[in-house]
């Protein structure tokens, strides 16, 4: 089987962390092993590739419990679990991976774990008898799990950072709101708003990793995260839809993925951001005026379906056309009757006044 050493995707890493998170039966067993300082080598998976590496051992096929995992770890061999980590299949097994597979580990247990993970693609857990550290391997991934207290401290620090980033991002969006109603937005202004949104999303993803590590101990962190990132993803998507050069679904999705995957130093470059949105402008082009389509503003008007917003944007060619339209003009759009036309007009006026008030506060 070919062996690859690739950068782990976020989803793969989060799935690994959930498998061994505090509160799971597997983690209870791992903690017992650490407390007893016995060490262990555990494979989560019973694929043909894994079973072909097994030599000897005892075939058990029994339910996984923390006590059984702890007792079986006292033997020198590896323990094989089912793919869902609910059953113990084999204990005291000798694993014989391909010795030509490169490994950066020095200890026999960890070297075997790394090679088995690379050869089979399954999750392999190694616990050091001397260092009392849990190390996860899967494919080319190697991840050491810190103590719960350390992870919790890092999560709380990240929450404080996220709170600051969210405040800066909200300020940038307030600035953009005022500029949109004044019809004086530039590509540089859009880049700032997009950057702030992306940074919030990145810190939030980091905290999601901590939550997976914390398992049942991360409930409060999860609640705080949910509050801090409320509507961030939706507003970020609408921001892209408002300003992307080619507003089709494929381009919007591609821009979102490109922004999320961009290296940190690249995402800090406004030119790189507007390039992801489909513009070819250089640094000088950041002063180029642009007009929003109006999706983000319309979303702030209560009970306005996305299909109606699409019809408004198509009819009036953007936010300025919608703002200039009379109530009668709005009434002519599909999905809008007299009552909804008045509600839209009133909502836009309220948002305009709010943006003007914020502008006055900034100037004072």
C-alpha cells in the first residue's frame, strides 16, 4: 500500500480528538493507563489492512470498558478496537508494519504506532510509559494531547482573543454599513471587512479544536464560543455575495474556501483578499469604488426571504437601486406586496438612520 505523509485536514483532526475526548469510555481507559504508568499501543480500526499486520494475540470481541482497557494494557502487545471504538477485538497482539516506512520516532512503541498509522490510515494511539503522554497517529498526522488543565487554559485565552477580534470585526462592519449608505465603498474597505471576518472564523476554529480535546469538560467553552460567533458565517457569506466579481454559487463557494485556506501572511494582504473575490486590482486598485448588491443589508430586515432579496437585487441592480426605489416600485417585484414594500422601505430607512448615527458617533 502506498504511504503518504500529508497535512491533516481540520475535519480529520477534529474527528480524532472527539474519539479520545474526556467523557468517552476510551478516554476513561486511557486516563487509567496514564495514572498507572503502564503505557499502551491501541489501534482503532479493524480493516483488512490492519488485520494483516497482526501477529498472535488473544481474540476477544467484547464490549469496551475502561477497566478492561486498563487491565489489557498491562500486557506488552497492542490492543485492537473496532472502528467505532466500542469493542475490544484483539489484545496482546504483535503488530508488524512495513519497516521501510519512515518514522521520526525513537521508541519502539511510538515507531510502530507511526508506521501502522501511515500504512493503514487508521487511528493509532500510543501512550508513553515514562512521559505519560497520549500521542495520536493517523496517516501522516501526529498529535500529542496535552493535559486537560492546559487545554482549558488555552481555550479560555483563545476566547479572550476571539472576543477582541469580534469587537474589531463588528466595528469594521459598522464602518462598512455607513459607507454603503453613502455609496462610497472602495475595494480596500471591503478587504478590511473580509479580513476581520476571516480572522474571527480562524480563531473560532482553533477553539473548536480545544472543545474537541476537552470533550465533556468543554461545555462552558462551547457555550461562550456559540455566543461570540453567532451569525458570523452567515454574514460572512453575504459579504462575499455582495462584493464578489462573479456572483454565482460556485464562485462564492470557491472564494470562501480560498479565503479560509489562505496562509496567515497572505490573508493579511488586502490585494490577496480582493483577488480571492475575483478582482485583478493591485495595491493602487484598492481605492476603486464598488457598490454592494445589498444582500447583507436586506438580511437585516426582519422576515425577508432570500428569494425575495434575490428578486430585489435582480430588479434594481444593487443596494443603491433598492434604496432609490419607491414603495410602488418595490411593490412590483415578485414576492412583494404593498405591506412588505412598506416594511422594506421602513427597514431601509431605519438602517440608514442607524448608520448615520454611528457615523456621527465616530466623528465626535
